[in-house]
């Protein structure tokens, strides 16, 4: 597969600091977005530790015989442990944590892994699909039929995570293969984007901007125009 890709992050309109982080492998092997929480210094540090630990682990063991799903799962476990260790070393950051979502292309097969509510989308033939399932209270309520998707967008508990990196009791790291073909585009993003833009708006921005860089700028600007209440990070990968 041949890719075009780009990534951008923005503090948004309201916040003065940016607790998001992202990493793009220069060779296009993997792409990561993380959204930190736990206060100014804590959130920034948690997301940075997550992206750094994950990409260093994958780079180190890329040519190993380990199967890709196990490699991804262990990379996330190592990131979780690194954040826990930093919490122990720096008690002032004891409440920090982070979401993480990533896509990896290894042995001609794309895989994704995620924890939290940062998302992976796939755009194919004008159809935008949310690939990941949010690890949040409202996502579980929607699945149980207790809330509609529209109600969840304004629910006061919409930001309550059921899983994130930086917790001793982590039990859910989603790792799955993903079907991609020529012409597809994928979007990894923090909830600063999805809080402000509906899926139909995201799809419209992606479709009207075929250039990855232009699409990234348009998405961030659109989120900021709609309020920009949180940090906004997007990574876009086009399959050519």
C-alpha cells in the first residue's frame, strides 16, 4: 500500500494548553493519537508518555516474530505501565491518564488498537464509518438502548470514560484488523473534534478536501468555529 498522510493538533478556542499528542511514523508504519487528562501538566505528560512508549516499543519489536495483535496489545500495556510508574514517581500527577487510538500497517495487514474515546473513522465511497467503539458511559447506554446518539451529544456524563491508560484496573484494550482498500481514507482524532462536529459534518469536510493537509486544516477550523472547547487533534491517512 502507498499512503499520503498528515497530522495536526490545536489547543482549540477555550484552553490555553494542549494535552493532546500524536505521532506519525516517518515510514508510514503506524499512526497514534492520544488525549491526556488530569490537569495541565498531568494530561500533557500522560499523552506524551503513551505515544512515546507505544512507538518506541513497536519500533524495537517491529521485525520480531510476535503476531501483530499481541504486539499492539503489549505496546498499550507498556504505555499503561509507564504512566503508572510516572504517577508513582510524581504524586502530583497521580490522577493523570490518557486515551489512545492507533493504526498499524504490518505484514500487509492494517490493525487498530484503542482505549478511551479518541476515535478511528474510515471514509469509503462517501460513507463515513466509526470503526472504534467509545469506552464511555454514554456509549454503553446507547448500546443498551437507554440513550439515542443525539441525546448522548449533550448528556452531562458524555465525557465519563470506562477505560483509559494510566489505571491499574485496565481490562479492555481493543485490537482488531481493519479492512482497507485503495481510495479509502482513515481519520484518527481526539474528542475535541467529535465534540464539535457530527459524523456527517466530518464526512463533508473530508469529501470536499481531497488533499490530506487541507482536510486536516478544514476539520480543525470547523471544530473551532463550532466552539473549540477542547484540544483538537487529527491524523489523516489516504490509501493510494
